[in-house]
C-alpha cells in the first residue's frame, strides 16, 4: 500500500489561507480590545472636556495602525516566538546539559533587557535627575556612565532571575516561598538603601518585562516544565516573569548602596 503525500502546490495555499484567516481573527480581537480605550477617550473628550477631536484623520489612521500592529504582534508570537521557546526548552531538557540551559536563560534575559527602550529611557532620565540634584557630576561622561551602570545592573539581574527561575523548575521548588522571601529582602534593603535609588529600583522592576522577553521566557518555562517528568506546566511552568520583576529591585538598590555610600 503506497502512502499518499500532500502536493506542496496545494499545501502552501492552504497554509496561506489559514494564516490569513488567523490574522483576520486577530484583527477583530484587537478591535474588540481597543473599544474600551476608545470609549473612555470619546466620553471624556466630548462630555467632560466638551471639545471636538483635534486632527480626526490622524486619530483614525493611528487607531488603524495600532489594530494592525497588535494583530501582527500577537500572530507573530503564536507562530514564531512561542514555538521557538518551547522547542528550545525541550531540546535542552533532552540534551541534559544544565550548564547550556542556564547559560541560554541568562543570555536571553540579559540580551532582551539591555536593549529595552523603556529601560534606556528611565536610566537616562535617572542620570539627568541625579546630576541635577548634585548626586553625581553634571558632565556628560559621568551621566552616561551612571545610566550605563544602571542598564547593565538591571540586565544582569534579569539574566540571574531567569537562571533562578529555571533552577526552580528543575528542582520543583514552590514559587511563592521564593517570591515572598525575595520581597522580604526588598523591604529590608529599602530601609538601608540611599533614598536617591529606591524609586529607580522599584520602577526598574516594571520596565524589564518587555514585549519580547515575556513571550520567550514564558514559552521557555512552560516548555521546560512540559519536558521534565513529574512537573506540571501549569504549576511549575510559570513564574519566571515574577523573578524578572523582583531581582532588579534588589540589584539596583545594591548598586545604589555601592555608588552612594
């Protein structure tokens, strides 16, 4: 009995059609998600401020671009980043090399964070405010070094956070004990850290979860938990993002203690 194979000429159009249908569904989903935002803006603009919309054409075009961007981004996550993260996690688990798995996790966390635009913006703003307040010298070289030091500190902390999260998955440690212990450490460090660095440290935990880091790291954790016998992906696969938000607080406050004390 001969095995029937699909003709590539028929497979490609079918895949293309499925992709178009999936994209259309994501466009509709993006429109649905934007409806509450649009309603709030319209209500406050027309009923509270009682002013007409300035540059209506630009607003409509901008909303159209946002819808397309959201749809393309979510679709890209589904067909690209999520499968890559899960596949690589399974491959590392089958390879059985702890060193390469942890090195990949650290490199992933560091590389996606150090180039994060939100982190670059907040570190540059922190350098300017610190220079204006007389905490550091007001010359460009000192401000650039201070901003770069903050960026590298946060990036290293996220890399270490991913490593800690991966070890937790491998060992099966309860995530809440580590998170509670970490935040107890944050509270203690807050009492001793310089006031000039505390706010920056707390904000740095929020800018580390970028649009690229979150899907890749989540897929990595779920894929690793799925590939290890005795691990539940729903229980053990999540939690890496929590570590990526926690450790920057500790590292940045430690950085401030070394810089200002």
